[in-house]
């Protein structure tokens, strides 16, 4: 009997929270960074589910620009929940303050929940998580490991295509994640009937060194791809001389020089426990990317 009353009370609370959220917040979901590696996957999935979505970036119908705060309020007007990806990276100086400022605008505009993309083992990103959560307590953090798609859509796609991936030397293992898994997690968070705060720490299923990851991509795709480990100093010098933007060089130096000290050398089971299926392996990722021709067509970017 006591159990029955407890369950009924929980159901009432849930219904109250649900009604409360639905009454106060619209069903419109904004996706900041709509053309990004995670953003476009999240937009596609939400649209396939028939959700009302507002893609947001510098070129969207309603523009959103991190460098132009006056665009934030119009972009978030009427939005109930928002997926927030900060560009170029949450670990950069000034990022926590900017996402905090955005959260304040979001809260004032009636946004009830932010789902924030974050990086593992990065104190600056954790500060950003904290600041956003202080403003909007219903924030859900998706704290991710390195993306597999960095090799197919991101920084190192052209290197894989050219057959030589030169990176700062490290023997630390990383649990690379497939962004199709990450996007499913984000969509799960954005579409919970009763939005809940919290943290999803997401990784792929295997710990791999960069050498092993690139070897797996080479074997699966049947391409000749060589991993060239470069001392960090030499990497930074070459990147600077090659015209890589200074903040990106600093970011890579920070990631390879500090964050990759073994602190992230463990996998989580978040994908499996939330989605009810195993996380995708780098072999599966490489097979799909290869089939799609991303390294063959000459359009890897
Ligand atoms: N790469 C990784 O392995 C990794 C791992 C963990 C976490 N993260 C986090 O992932 C985030 C980046 O996400 P992503 O890799 O999906 O992004 P991405 O592929 O680099 O795309 C960046 C997105 O942001 C938009 N953008 C760029 N500059 C902008 C500006 N000034 N104002 C508004 N929008 C802007 C771009 O759209 P337009 O150019 O069309 O405006 C694009 O949609 C970072 O915060 C990083 O901390 C990355």
C-alpha cells in the first residue's frame, strides 16, 4: 500500500513536472552549430522524428553568431530547448564566459533546458558546464571523448586522404566516439518527456592509441595511411609556419600536451545504458566512411 502511494506520488510529480514544462516552454528545439559535425546529425534526427527544429549558425535564416551577442536573443526567442555547441572549442580561453552569457539570454528568453556539448578532462570545459548549469539548472551535459569523425569530416580528414597523418607524439589511448552515437544521445536528452538535468559522459567502446586508430582506418578502408608522430615542439612550429590559426595551434598543443596525460584513458557505458545498444567501433565507423567515399572523392574537409 505504502509502495502504491509512493508510486502514485512519483507519477503525480512527473505529470506535474511534464505539464509544468510543457505549459511554460515551447516545443521548438534550437540547434546551435547546425552545420557542425554533431549539429547536422542532431538536426537530421530531430526532423526525421517530426520535431519542430530551428537550426542556428552564421548562415541560417535566423542568424546566430557567437561573436555577435545581439543575434542571440532573436535566435532563441520562442525556443523551449536548445542544443549548444560552442565554436571553435569549449576549452579555449573566454569560452566559459561566453556560454554563460548565452545561458542568461536563453533563460531570459524562456528556454527551459540546454543540452551542452562538452569535452572530457578539460577544466575550462567543466567550468563552462558549471556556469551554464548555475544559470539553467535543468542543463544536460554531454561530455565527449575525441570524435572518430575528426578523421573523416574534421581536422584530419584531408591527412587521411593524402595518406600521411602527422600528429604530436603520444602513446596515450583514447576512446574515440562515433558521432552517430553522440547525436543519438543528444536527441535522447532533447526529447525526454520530462527534461532532466545531469551528465552523460560518452565514449566509444575501445581504448586506442592514435597509431592504432589510424591503422584500423587504413586496414578497413584499404588505403595506405601512415601515422607520423612528431615531437610537440616541432608540430607547433610546423603548424605555425603552415598558417594554421594561432588559437587552433594552441588548442592542439593544449590537448596533446596536457589533456592527453592518461586522465581520459577509460571507457564509459553511457551509450549502451541510455540507448540500449553497444557503442559503435572505429572499424564500423571506418567501413561506413569508406563506403560513403569520404577519403576517395577528394572532398574530405
Ligand atoms: N572534435 C572533438 O573531438 C571534440 C571532442 C569533444 C568535444 N568537442 C566540442 O565540440 C565543439 C565543436 O563541435 P563540432 O566539432 O560539432 O563543430 P564543428 O564541426 O567544428 O562545426 C562548428 C559549427 O559551429 C558553427 N560556427 C563556427 N563559428 C561560429 C560562430 N562564430 N558563431 C556561430 N556559429 C559558429 C559552424 O557553422 P557556420 O560556420 O555555418 O556558422 C558549425 O556549424 C567544441 O565546443 C568542442 O569543445 C569536440
